[in-house]
C-alpha cells in the first residue's frame, strides 16, 4: 500500500495533528464556561500555542473543585451548626440595624455567602509582634480547661514555636482535648517537617494534615489547592486569627536567617461571640479531614467577652467571620473586598504581600483613587515568591497612574500581613491576600470588623509601616528596563492560569 499510510512517521504526524485539533476544539468548548474571561483566555493561549502540553497542564492545574464529597461535608456541618448560631444573631438584630446602611449591606452579603452572622460586643487585640504573638498563644493554651483547636497553613515545631507546642502537650496531660490541623503541602516543604511529625506522634495531640496529596490512598487533586487559614480557639472563649503561620519568623530557612529575611505579620486576639464563628470554620475543616463531628461542641451560644478589658484590647467591636475557598462557588472574599472598596468615600489603606487582583478588584481600587479617595497600598520591596512578585509588579503602573500611593516595606523583611481599612468605619483582618490564588484556590478566613476604635488601631499599624517604607513614584517605576517589564508581564499572564 502506498501513500501517507505507508509511512509510519506520516501516520504519527497525522494522528498528532488530529489530537491537537481535537484538544483545541475541546478547549474552545469547555474553557469559557464558569471561568473569568481573563482566566479562560490565558488557558486558551497556552493550549493554542502548545496543545498537548497545555492540555496536560490543564488536567493537573485547571480544575478548582475539591470534589463533591468535601463540598457536601462542608454544607452538612454548616447547616447543623447554623441551626444554633442564629440564637445570638437574632439577639443582635437591633444592633445590626444601628450600623451604617452600607455596612449592613456588607453583613447581609457575608451572611448570604459565608453563612455566619454579624456579632457584637467582641473584644479585639491587634498583635504585630511576631514572637510576642507566639508567646500570647502559648499563654492562652495554658489556661485551657476543655479543648484547644489549632489550625495553621504552615506549622513547624522549632525553637520559636516550641513553647506553644509544649503548652499543647501539657494541656493534653491535664485532660484537655487538643486538635491540630496543618496544610499538608504548605508545611511539608519546611526543613523541620519530619521532626514535627515525629514529636507529635509522641503526644496525645489529635492531628491531621489538610488537603493531603496521597496517591496511594486515593487522595489525588489539583496540588495547589491549599488550606491557608490560621486559627486558634481555646475553650470557645478566646481565639486568634490573622496572617501569621505557626513557625519561626524566617521560616526555618538558613538562607533567610543569614539575610535577616523575617516575616512581618498581624494577628488579632478575639473574645466574644465571634470566637465561636472561628470555631465553626475549624469544625468544618476538622470534620472534612477526620470525620469527627464537633457540632455539639461549637454550636453552643458563645460566652460574652470578659467584662474586664485586657490592656491594649478594644471593646465593643462588631466582628463577622467570613470563610472562603474552593468549597464555596461564590468567591466570598473577592465579593466582600470589591463591595467595600467601592463604598470608600475618603480613605482606603490596603496591605497585601501578594497583590495580583482580578479586573473587578483592580477597577474598584483605581476607580476609588480617580474619584478622589486617598488610596494607599503597602507591599514589600522584596518578596519570597518570584512569579507572584513579578506578576504583582505588572500592576504598579496602572495603580500609580490612577493616583494610588504605593509604599515599599524595606528589605530584607517580608511584609506578610493582610488587612485593610475603609474610611473610619470598617476593616478586614485575616489570611486572605488580594490575589487570584486567595480568591479561587485557597481556603481562607477573614474577619470584617466595625467601629472607629478598631479602625484607628489598624491605622496605627499602617502608620508604622509608612514610617518605615519608601514611596514608589511613577517616574521611578517607568525607568525600569524593558527586560524587567517583559518578565513582569509574562508572570502576570501565568497568574491567571487557574
């Protein structure tokens, strides 16, 4: 037989062409559905350029779903716990009506998306000292009588965190139930990871990795879907949450320690009804990873904040806990952030170590600046992630042109805190960056806080950042080389591949 079929090489080439065409046609059919246009376009460009390779990358990284089982478990726990939570939500209905109409709208949005209601009469203490925060959490655990719930994206039992872990062990020894969650991939890359597991095995601490990747056990999913939350709850009475991981400030990396590259964080210590909302978030993740149902433990009406306000704490704060992540289909944090930014009348102050916004958030920020709102963004002059750092830099010219002031926190420190304030009425503190990963790929938890005093407390933290930082100007930024621009723009494209 003659012709192209008689040549093995020609036949293989024809098959590859047919496969490539099929992949491209399939991508055109599948990718636009349920994705942001910019994300779909980025995937299409990759698949059009290198169809087979792009298709394989999409299979590995293109789906953000954590599976029906995990979503069903989350919905089950939420429904069961929320049967009790409205007890204090109803009691606070009159207080909520006293909020500014816009803030009432935010609270309604959060309740619709993330289930949990607005709470009042909370006490909030802002902690921006890294080592002091570890010490404060250890002292809190030392007071535990019933249970301790610990959940941190990155965890390590090292010289700095040892006092905390030792208090967990002592708590177990006196009969306290201690439950500990850490992200499997997030913690696995830390040098002392195996040592932490070995030490945990010798204690009575109940522990489990979050979103584990264990193919031999059938646990296979997109590897960069991570649980990025940071939560500590003691007896349903006090809680900590924010940006700080449970690890030494240089992340136990000799290179960072040599350079003095330490992470700068912000955590909040909470007393009051919001503590049980953080407990609900923990309980959902614990049930998903272990199957243990904690609804009886966390569904009770929470105790009020201690009438004796601790030194440095702010009383009478409204707090609403907002969980988000792949388990939700609504990108709760992005919707809240965008709504809040559009509401600004006078001042916006934003802090985010990884600033890679989608179009909606970018427009909200630049539009606020263009209509006369004073907008400032605090980011690090250095970053620990090459691709994200360059993707972030690609947005600076648009921000500066619109009138946003950009402050660069000095090297070698990594400004890792995540918070923002809107005028003098409302603020957000938590684990979520202002990037597409935090909006779509990471499980996050933030707290919306109301009240002029808590906003003023955050503004004092921002004042410290500003006093240490250098302002980036448009002229300086436009003077960078073409090569730098090329890398920034290329990394911006890769950031949309979700």
